[in-house]
C-alpha cells in the first residue's frame, strides 16, 4: 500500500521498528515520524534512499541513506537532542559548517537542522529525550549536556569515542531490524536507551570542540538562498529570472551567484528550476488533475521543455510519475563499503 504523502502518522500507530525505502525525495522526507522535513535534490538522476529506525522509548535510533546530493531542512520535536555520525566519506555540511569524517553532529533542543551533502550520504543518529539526556549527564559529569557541547554543533577529536558510539548505534539498530521482538520488553528498551545515551555523553565529554571558523559570509549566503527559495515557493508563476531575484533580494548578480555556489553548489538559475521542478512533482504526487496543470502552476509553460528538465532531474518523465507514483515500502539497508 502506498503511504499518502499528506498523512501524518502518530507515533502510537507506527511499529517500533521499520526499514523503509523510497525512490522520491518528497516521500523520503516523510518517512521519519515526528519530523517536518523538506528535501531538495541537487544532483540529477533517479533517487534512491531509505530509513531504518527503532523506537526505544526515550531514544530513537535511525539510519538514513540517499544516493543523490541533497539540501535538507528538518524540524523535530522541541524536547529532543539529536547526536549523529556520518557513515559516508563525501563532503557535507551541518548547520552551515563543513562536516568532516569522524565527527559528531549535534542538533540542540528546539533547533532547526540544516544538512547539505554534495554527493550520496549515509548518516546514523539517535534522538534523545532532553530531560533524559540531562539526567544522565548530571549523573556522569555533574553538569548539563549543554555544558558538554558548549554551544557547538560539531565535535571532533576522539576517533575511538566516536567509533564506540557508532558501533553501538549500528549494533542496536541492526539487531532491532533483524529481530523487532527483541525490543518488545520495556526493560530492554530502557536499558538500550541508557546504553545509547551514556555512549553519546562519553563521546561528547571526551571530545574537543572544533574551532568556530564558520565565516559570517556563509551564514549570510545561506540566508540569501533561503529567501530566494521562499520567494519561488510563494510565487510559483512569477518571473524567476536572475534579474528579478537580484531585485527582490537587493543583490548584485555576482553576489547572488557566489551565494548559491557556496551554499548549494549550483548557480541560481539551476537551483530555482530545481525548486520549481520539485514543486511540480509534489503536485503530481498529491493528485494534480493533470501533468500539464502541475507544470503550469509552477511556471513551466513549454511542456516539452518541462518534460526534458523533469526527466533530467528525476530520471523519468512526468507522465511516468503520474502513471506509476513512487512508493515507500519495506526494504533492507545497504551494507557498509
């Protein structure tokens, strides 16, 4: 059965363990429960991704893999802290900072997450109830978890500590996916929750905070890209030329180009078209009366050009999406290289 992309599933109705795969960035963004997410596929070609997850009560462990470059915005429950590691070796950024291999990435309580990968990505993370995390942190170190990270969104330095945390997440999630009944017991879930949280705290407590070298320019450029995206989404049929965007953002063409290249790695024209193509695809998946109507709603007046752009971006014609919508179904996670 295909999951309706407009339905939000409450956690109480979802299984504790799931391993699902998708062939669409829009559907991929809807797999993880209790998150509001928006994905923009930056590279061209067929999309393949998936998420494996296990709910342990106070802790949720998940792994997400995607075969394309992606720009991701995520907002989660305000009462959780996320602590993750990368399994891939490609270039990516977290909270607008370059993320190196063997580092922990942290989303503090109430934050919005920004993740951008320039190639395929594979991440592993745990979301931990903030009060649970702080209780154990006070027990281990006598301070709150916030004091351990001291405002950092990336921690690096102790590869052994990170390796232990990564290994525990992989083994916990792998065992749960293979045998979901293993976490039927509340006592087992609590023990695993504590094991994961303590491993995260030990890793954070033994690491040094990365120097704050994120340039102000990058933050400004990210703001410009976000404003441009908002403008396109709120005015789908408007004039989206670079000149119009420069006028709207009060920027020079050179400044706009520099901002887009630094943040998402493509020029403004390409990114704007990608945002509009994603909008049209979402409309098709959401039951637009026709492909041509979805195209026109997003300012694609030449249907042949729209089809060419669409196939280049998503690996299939819009009519194929309409006839055979992508699905989310049970799957197996990829093995590590």
